[in-house]
C-alpha cells in the first residue's frame, strides 16, 4: 500500500499538511483525504497538481 505525504503549494517540510494518506476524493470546493489511522483531512479551495506513487507524494495548490 502506498501512503502519501501531502504538500500544499510547495515542497518543504513546513508545507506538509498530511502524512500517511491512503485515500483522497475531489469534492465540490474541497479535497477530502484519509490517513492510514482513519484520521480525515479537508482542504478547502484546493486542487490536486500531482500524484507521484514512486516518491509517495501528492501536491495540492490553492485556488481562488
């Protein structure tokens, strides 16, 4: 199973918004995510830029 580290807008440690993410869904106006422990995350006004399963990274960016 691939567990992703999720970054918002950049790729530095301070831009990490979630770790061990195993599930994500694009919803109207937000991205919903769940990590391997069942904790859920919601990022409003964002879109997925890249999903890299080799590096186990997902990059999001905020939209207006």
